[in-house]
C-alpha cells in the first residue's frame, strides 16, 4: 500500500495541471477576445502616456 500513497500526490497534481491547461486553452479567443484586447491596449496606452515620451526618460 505504500506505492499507492506514493503515487497519489503526483497523479493529483498531474490531473490539476491538465485541468488548468485545458481551462486556459478554452478561454483563449472567443466572443470577448476583441474586448479583452481593447482593454489591454488601453491599459498599455495609459501607462505609456503616464511615463511620458521616450526622449524625456532617456535624458533623466
């Protein structure tokens, strides 16, 4: 019975990891992809604007 207790944790972790990967793959794309992309683009643009132009960062 020691082999069962030795194999249970790796098997549980493998199943959980597989479920995580499947969930990640299924959530990619779909109907909300354009909305998610727009939100990321807006966040990146806001961050770039807050940091200022590149020339101002290089001289400081």
